[in-house]
C-alpha cells in the first residue's frame, strides 16, 4: 500500500526560495522524489527524470529535475543553463552534478538534506496516533518506510534496504556499516554516515527496529560477496576495525590462507591471543593447513601458543621440534646470541621455558640478559614479555625482591602500549602469588584487588582467568581464617583449573593451599582423592611430581599418619635424602631450589613431632630460618617448630619467645593460614595456661589466636573438641567411608585388634553400639 502524506511546508519552502539552485540531496528512501513531485505540482510544473534534460523541460525558467539513480555523474550543457533561472534538483549525496557553477555563483544555492525530509511527529497528524508513534520510533521517520506502519512486512523492508540502500556501498563500506550496527552506540564517523537516516545516526538505540532490519540486510549483502577482490576488501575493513580474527575467518572460509596469515602477522599473532577468548582464537588458528604451519613461523607459534593455553605442553614440544629441529628443545642453544633461530623463535622459547618449569641457573639468566640486548628499544610489547618471563623465573628462584622489580617493569611497558588489561591482570596475579608465597598476605590483598579490576576490563570471555582469580581470592581469605571459599574451589573448580594452562609458580601455589585446606577438613581422603586426581593433568615434562609428593606427605603428617608420610617422602627422587637432611646443619642455609627446601622442611617436621627430638634439631631449624630463600611464611612455621621442640625440652623461656615471635609475625604479615597448617604443634602449646597467659599480653598475638580459633571449625577440629582422640577421629571418618576393620587396619598400619579397641572407645563416647548409629550421631554433631 502506497501512502502519501502531503508536505505543504516543504513545498512552500521550495517555492519561496530565491536561490538559483535548490538541491534535495539525500540518500535512498528519504522521499526526495515525492517531495520534488509535490512541489512541481503545486507550482504547475512537470518533473524531468532523464539523465540529460531537454530544452522543453524548462518552463518559465524553472527546471524540476529528478536525477536518475543509475547516474553517477551528469553535466548540464551551457546552452540549457542559459534558459534556467531556478533549478530544483533531487539527487543522492554521491552523485556529482557539474555545469552549475555560473548559476550558483550568481543566484546562490540551498540544500534540503535528509534531516529536512525526515518526517516529524507533527506532520503525521492524519495517521492514527499509534501508527505515527511507531513510524517515528521504529523507522526513524524515514519516508520510504511509511507503508510499513500498516503492512509491517519486515522482509520487504530488508529487500528494499539491500537493493536500494546497500547496493551503492562498496564491500568495504558494507563491512564497516555491519560492524557499527553490532554496537551502534555512538555517531558513526564514516564516509557512509551521510547515507543513514539522521535520527538513526544520531540516536541508534532509539530505533532498534530499523537497526535490526539494516543489520539483516547488511549481513545478507556481505554473504553475497564471493569474488577475491570483494572478500579481501571486506577482510581489510574488519582488520581496520580491530577485528583481525573475523578477517582471518572470512579469508579462510574462501580459501585465501596466505592473506589470513598476513593479517595474523600484522596483528602480532602471539599477542592476539590475549585480546580474544581462547575458544575464538583456537577455532581460527586450528584451521590453518599443515603446509602453512611448516612455512610460516607466525602461524606456527600462534598454533603452539594456543596449545600451551590448552595445557598441551607435549604437543607443543613435538610441534616445534618437528618444524624447527630437535635442538630447539635446548633453551641454551636457542637463546645463544647469534644462534640460527629467528628472533620470534627465541622469544617463544623463552615463554616455553616457563611452561616446562625449568629452573634457570645463573648462567641461563646471564644468557637471557644477552638475548635481551637484541630487543628493539621502542618495542614495548617485547620488553613486557621479557620481564614477564623474568618475573616467573625469579618467583621460581625465590628471588622475591627481583620478582617485584620485574613485575613493576612489566607494568610500565604495558602502560606504554596503552594498557593491556588481560596481560596486566596476569602481572597483578603474579604479584599476589609471590606475596602470598613469601608470606606477605596484607600486600597480596592490594594486588588481588588490582588483578580483579584489570580482569573486569577484559572485553571478551576469560573463564580460565576468572577461575585463577577466584583461587587467589580464596587463598587470601584462607589466610584470614576463612577457609570456606578455598574448600569450595577445590571441590568444584580445581579440576578445570588444573586442566588448563598454568604457569608453574601458580601450580605450586595452588597445590600448597588446596592440599592444606583438604587436609584441614578431610584428612583421610586427601590421598585417594584430590592429589591422585591431579596426575592426569600433569605432563611428564613438568616437575610438579616432587612437589605433589611432598604435599601428600605433609597431608599424611597432619592426619597423624607419620609412617605413610615417611614412606611417601622416601620415594621422592631428590638430590638430597633423609640421611642428608638429618645430618645437615649449615648446608641447610645454602639450599636454593624450591622443592629441596620443601623436602628438607618435611623431614624436619617429621623430627619435630618425636617425643625426644634430636639435640641438634634446633640448630637445623635455625639454619633454615637463616636461609635467604626461605619465605617469611615458612619462617613462621619454623618458629612454631622451634617453640614446640623447646617445649619438649621443657625450656619454657625459649618456648614462649619462639611462639610469641611466630604469632606476632603471622599477624604482621597477615599469613594466619600457617597457624592452621601447624595446628598439630600449636594446639598443645596453647593448652599450657602459663604459656598462653604470657603470650596473650601482645595484641598481635590475641589477633592471631582469634583467627586461629575461627579456623578450628573443621569436622576434624569439632570432633577433637568434642572429646575424641586423633585416632578416634580417624576411625569415624574411615567407617563413614565404608571401610571394613581389615582395610582400616591396613590403612593405618595397625592390627585389627587395635582397630576394634579404638572403635569400642569411639562407640562408648558417642553412646552407640553399631557403625550406622555412630555415623548418624557424628553427622548430627558436625564431625563428618
């Protein structure tokens, strides 16, 4: 249905103009032809719609001319212009009309544009109010869509837009428009902006129906481009708009792999992964052929980086070894100045070292410094990557001051790049980890706040990164005596966390806290559950195995299963062994490797619990406290052990001094979680009233003890407070898991007679006669 609404105010305006040329210049759909016809009819004139008007079309010195849509450029002859006093011409913005200079110079020119031709609400008085409102709101008052207020035929509107509006846009312009339509939150600063209805361009979100129709039409026209030139032009538009992955996907869809690889190179392929979701990046990169991977290093390393993010270290090693040679797997050969490998290959090898959990020696750090000399000074991205790698290495080497300096340098270079929220998040997360590991939980809180702020600025989905963030936040809460979040993370999210890419210092951090919180709450199921389940996620190239076994042994120690702990530690492959640790003294001061320090502490911990500890054990603990690689957090634990050994020797003065120092240190650093971890040594000390009365004169100690008391709400702690012995707590947990007496005896390395004896005591204390009754009662009391 064609609906015509009179526009007398426009006709009067045209008739009243004294200018020599009156342009009705507006894009398709603006109704300029209709207005021209109405004005001509009101003035008793006819309209010429030819590409070249004739002398007979001029009436009384006036020419009403509707320039044909097909004409890109037209010229009026000088002879014809001699007869014209007033020219009223309807044309599109991209149409060029020449030959008018003399008339414009002497008589002037005015233009009625799309804004003048757009219907206002006042002009629609003859329409029902509901239709008029819908027309202005949904279709931005665009004259061509006036019939839709009655027909409401979206398909017809889309066809009109595609055939009459978008047909005049180049492939690149169509792509640019399509990109703008996805958000359409601001006035478009593009050459095609003049083709849009003014109300739509000015306030796009006020006209969502029009936006929807235009988006569908643009999408359909984009899909129609099949020629190489058109596809490349559209891809270039996507690239200019900062969407290289969309450009690459389009090119790969049409078989233009070489062009896609060029876009990847211009977009700095290794950095691109941090500006997009992993899933999106992976879907594009995995589409490159084996031939392209073999001949293009940018594609090769983008593929390798993707596999690393997926936790596929062995596949990465196979991939780079296959295409670059087996000597690429030796980092010293690759990073050697003057090596045969490209700068990109050497840079990626630096990143690969992190995932391989290599512990760099001083010689390797020197080699890295030589490699750094090749970095261009203005390439802030490369310098940020270098210091990021150095940050991880220094955390691993327990050089926390140097690690903090590397983190600060990295943030400076990322700032020079204009800010990279995801990369900045990783740096702040590194800072959180190193501060918690070094025992400075108070500073860690500041770092984790900055990490969350940066991650929330990332525009794409970052599921794995948010999972890392939740883990770090839960660990900080654990240090404050609130273990619930960490326990829930381990139970619900740790599997997904461990299956993704994790830099080794974060894995060490996660293993420590996760195993400890489970040991606190579920001591008897830690070995068959959490730690065993991690093995499926760890590649043979990673050196987490010793770390896992040490944490398993400590979990056994906390569950009072000292023989199992000793057996686990004895099986760990380590340069040092039990005999070395038990006979070492000053050598403990010089230990530097992460796992060796943890291993030595685990064996010393075993010695501390003995009723008659070795006479020189105190000197060994002091030696570790003096070790510059031992963290402040570990020193708090060592001071608690020192206090416990002094207590066993009945040296009350030393007991109080070491305990006071440990508790004040825990409060000062904010690492109160260590008190919960060392409860097997701390609890007996606190039961001594004379010791407790002495240390509670310190406000820091009172703070530490209140947090420690709050952490004693685990099922195990409640059972102990309820009157059960440590062995009886083990019994209730084991029978709750369905174990028979024989299996319990085997698990605890005791006889079945001993098992029956402890079960008898357990039943007597609970007031039960059978296992099922005991389990129900323990559950009701919160002991399970």
